C-alpha cells in the first residue's frame, strides 16, 4: 500500500485500507506522536487527525496532513484512512481569497472596458483582464514555489503515517 500524494496536485488526497481496527489505528498514531514530538506534532479529535511540523522547523509553506479513520463497512476489523496533504488553512484561505478577489475585480473591470470598446470608445480598462491574469499567474507560481519548499516536510508527514500504520 502506497501513500501516494503527488506534488503536482494542490491538495493531494489519499485513501487506503489498513488491516487494523479503528481504535488500534488511533492508538498507533497517538503512540507514535508521543514518541516523535521533535519531528511531528498533532491533534487527534475523535476520528480526525491533524499532523503538523513542529514550530521550530515550521515555515510559511509548511504542509499539514489531515486524515480521518473510519471502520470499513464490509470488514469491521479493517479501517479506511482518508485524508489530504496541503498548506495550513491560513495559507490556503489567503490564496483562495487572492484568486477570488483578483478574478472578480478583473472580470468586472474588463467587462466594463469591453462594453466601452464595443460601443466604439477606447478604454484602458480592457487591459484589466491581462493584468488580472498576470496577478493570478503570479499567485499560482508562488504557490508552486511554496510546494517545492515544503516538499521535504510532506515526505516527513507521509513517512510518519507509513511508520504508524506499518505501510
């Protein structure tokens, strides 16, 4: 079983089944979290687990691994683990805000400029569309740069899950 989270996805998702009961999976995770506090910090809330990089090693682009454990419907002795690896919520929200804000403002200003242009009047507002696209491309490329900076930490988080669940 591989925990494949390709770096080409913005927030790669994963799902796999392990041959342990749900409580054993939670115990394995919490036990390994206690042993490796210098490498991984985390929170277990009911059946939801959030794994982070410790504060001393954390930077703006550090990833977070969120996953949920659920008993397999077909076999209660197995557990389904579903989750995603991605930026911390503050970083993710900021990028979504940038995309939404720049996209919306760029769209309306460009529509106003194109309306004037279609009426035969020249307007510099037509340039809002390529400028908005340039801003969005800049945000996208800075996000990809951040993914590369956090890649090694993503591997640390993935290896923690592999070790805890004997994958």
